[in-house]
């Protein structure tokens, strides 16, 4: 599995219990199990939810699903 797919699956998994749509960056961080410290790992890459949030802008919100959010993050991060 690629780094992109691994990180994407981990983001989706971390947000399994979240209530969508998520309308703000603050609500998004609160939806992660360990908040901004929730960590996704793939190979040598390790990224926290707080760090991943740097790839989002206020105009990206609301997110309607974990899949939509994860795809936005991995695309903007340039993961392959």
C-alpha cells in the first residue's frame, strides 16, 4: 500500500466516530481521538492532525465525510 493510501486510511479510521458535516477547524481537531496530537504513520512519515491541518483553509469547510477530508489532505500534501 502506498504512503498516500496508508495515511488516507488512518485519517478515515481516526474519524470513524465523528459527526459530519464538520464546519470548523476547531471542530475537526476535536473530532480526532487525541485532538491535534492524533498521529498517522506510514514508513518514515509521521504526521499529527495538527500538522495536517496546515493543508486546509477556512474555505475548505464544511467537510461532509472523513473520505472527503482525507483526500483533501493527502492531495495537498503531495503524498504518492
